C-alpha cells in the first residue's frame, strides 16, 4: 500500500508519516528530502517554485517511490502537493496510491510553522496556503489538531477500508 499525505504547510504531514511508521509498519518517505538544491535555494530566498520545478521534482518522487516499492510493502509519502494537477500526475503514474488530506486549524498550523526548523518560512507557507487547491481526487481526511492517539484512531478507521 502506498499512501500520500498531502496538505498545507504546518498540518503535520511528517508527524503523521512518523506515526504511521511507528504504529502501522509503514516506511516513511519525506519527499522534501529529495527537493533539488536549486529549488530549496529558491524557497529559502522567498521565491515560489514554478510548476515546471514541481513537475521535475514529482518525476523524482515517482521514481523514488517505484524504487522503494521493491523493498517495502507499505510506504507513506509526505508532500504538500498544493496543486490538483500534480496529485493527478502522481495518480496517473502510480494508480494504486491512496491520498490522505491532512488538515489542521489555522492557528495550530501557524504555531507549528513558527516552532519548527525548516527551510520553508512562515511567509512562504502563507503564499503556498493561498495557492493550495481543494482536492477533487478521491481522498480521506485526517484532522491533526491534537494528539498522536487521535491520529492513530483516525488512521485505524481509514486503513481498515
């Protein structure tokens, strides 16, 4: 099973990915770890990545997921995927994937962004928030406002489907 965790910056994609690894035996792949240096440099300087940048990056992500499938039965991938066309691109190339849309209250997301050490600044995250497209693809929703136990309960229900 391959699950893609997506959502706005600060919703806790990596946290949920780690919960899935620890409690459900998934291999967690944080796709940001494979962002090309030139894209990271753009983001650090406050420039938005272009759609072309994202498409090249998602080709890398797709290739890496295919490689991981050879070694792991269950994989969870964390990646913002702010645009619907990129979600569809992944679904077209990996038709068996399942999407989980992570959500959190705005004030909680803002606090997480300010508390973490990450190359995505709060200002950049706000710009991505404005660009985020509501998904039309089939996906389940995880609300990440409270505890690990709450996430586990939601995941148990979703993973039983």
